């Protein structure tokens, strides 16, 4: 469930869940070089996430 701040920022109604996507990109030495976080209203999004390894 969203925090109060997230609910206000996303204009969410009561009891609307959110999806949280957190991705960390690592370099060739397994050190983090990028962190990406997205919070999405659960009633407005469908995620399809494909990554080639």
C-alpha cells in the first residue's frame, strides 16, 4: 500500500495499491552504477518486463 505522501502525489483513492519496481544495474565488477525506482498506481498499470541476460 502507498505511503500517505505517495497517495497524495499520485492522486490515489482510498485502498488503492501501488506496484513498486526497483532495478539495480551492476557493472562488470558487480558494483552498482544505477538504481531505478518507480511507484505505479496498481489500478492504472500492467507491467510486462523482459530482460535479455
